C-alpha cells in the first residue's frame, strides 16, 4: 500500500489557510510599523489592527472595545481568571477544562480562592443545573469550556448563561455582586455560534491557530462591566489590560481566518463535508472492530472530532505505527514521570485506565479528503491486526 500523508490532528493545531498567509504578508515588510507609534508607519499598522478588531467584534456580536488581543488562548484564559478573581472569592468550573484553566484554578486555590469542580456525565456533558446549583454568596465567576478539546462534546453554555441571568437579577435585588461567566471557546470557534449575547457570557477566549490562522495570537472578549485587572505590566496597550507591542501581522491573519468562517454558505458546506468524513471513519472503524468505543455524546459534538477507545490496544503504539505510515493522530493519555497516566477527561467520563490507555483522538479539518479516510481505515486495520497477532 502506497504511503499517503494524512494529518488528522486538527484539534491540536490547524495549517494556516493560504488566504490568511496572503493577508498577512504585507505586514512583515511593507506595513511593519509599531501600531503605538504616531508616525505614518505606525498609523498604517494601527488602521489594520482597528479593522481586524472590528471584524472580530462583528463575529462575536460585540463592540470593538470588548476585543482584547493576546498571545493565544492560554493567555486569554489566564487573564480572564487571574485578572478577575481574588482570595476569598469562589469559582465554579468543570473537571474537563483545558490545563490553561485547571492549572490556574489550582494555583489560585493556594492563594485562598475557593474552587468547585463540577463533574460531567458518561457522555462528557456537564449539567447546567449542577453548575448553577453550586453558586454561593461569594461566587465571582463561572468558567466552562464551550467544546471539549479531547472528546468534542458541546457543553450547555447557552443554558448556563440563561440561568445565570435570572440568578444575577435576584442577586442585584439582594445587593450581592453579580457572578460573571467565562467560556474557553477555542475548539468551538470553527463550528458553533459565538455571538456573546446569545451565549450569555461575559468573557470568552479564542485562539488563531485552531481556525486556520497563525499561532501566537488570541482574543479575550471582555464585557464592559467586568472589572478585569491586568496580569502583565509594562505598557498601556489593549486598554491597559495587555501590555506589549501588538503583533500586527498575526492580528490581521486572525481576522482573515474569522472572515472565512463568517462566509456562512461556504463554511456550512465545509463543516458538512468534514462531518461526512468523520462519520465515514466512525462506521469504517466499527466494521474493523465492532467493540470499539466512541467517547462522548454522538449528538452533541463538533463535526471534526472522534475519540475512539480500543480494548486491549496500546494507544502509544498505535500512534507510532500510524505515524510511520504517514498518519497523524493524538492519544487519549499523557506521559507523566515516565509512566502512562490516563487522561483526566477520559477519567471524568468513567473510562477505566486500561481502556483510556487504548484511546486515540482523530480530529479532521477542511483540508482532509475521502482518499485519506480510506487510507487511514486500511492502515488501521493492518496495525490492529499486527497488535493482535503479537
């Protein structure tokens, strides 16, 4: 079988769309000024930043001043949590958040913050009622990811936002501070509605390299009423909340990536095609190994994600053998201190360690095609047969 190169790890990062690269190119050599400079070079760059900010604001359905550029979603998440919370306050989050949220929570706990970690069901979904029921008098923030990066589940952000709106009305009547709502929308941006008023969120994190834009650029949406403090010091940029010279080329690239998503007719066709490829893989793997387990809800998941657990299989070995055949996937377990440790997300949905260690994540994107899917299925069948015969 002739080797074919297949990238099936779009949830980790996406290739930069050629249209994005083209939009960025002038800002490396021609329009290279610092947007904070008052001369014509700087002002030309500033106009590009302002245009990009408006594009992203339109995408989110918010004022341009609510868009804060960062170096990526990890920084956005840190700014949202560390810039708002203080010792003695209470935060509500879930057990399946990205490390850029969970590790911040753990660090803040050591300073005196109280954190409630809400679990998910076997389908990978948190219940909005469980989140809202955890609210206390000293609750300051709820942080729930929109789409899980490992199993692709779409969490009930709109339901939480609607319920929180009612609770905040009651809190105001009782002279209590409002509870703000943050969502890490990194994995949702390409697939889900991100209009912040529809979602009912006060803070939202985005990353360029998950939507065919460049790495090193992200956004934190901040509703005007949120009393955010800067985490970094050193300049007045981004309304005093994120110091440092703006990365004009990357900001322009992010805006171009957003424009491609906003082209609704073409985008819907792309998502439908990605879902078709994913479903082809799912049905094909089921034929190869009927006992394979699909992790997370089938109904409420993004189109490009497929998490599969193989009993009596070694995911690390699967990854290596698939990689040797030109196929890139990721595993559902992490290597810690020289020994395999089950993924916390897979543990949260109740997978036993042995099954978690046999888990791979396949995440597809707009540059995948049917030929690659067929090559993957044929290769996987051979790899699984080889593992079984050992």
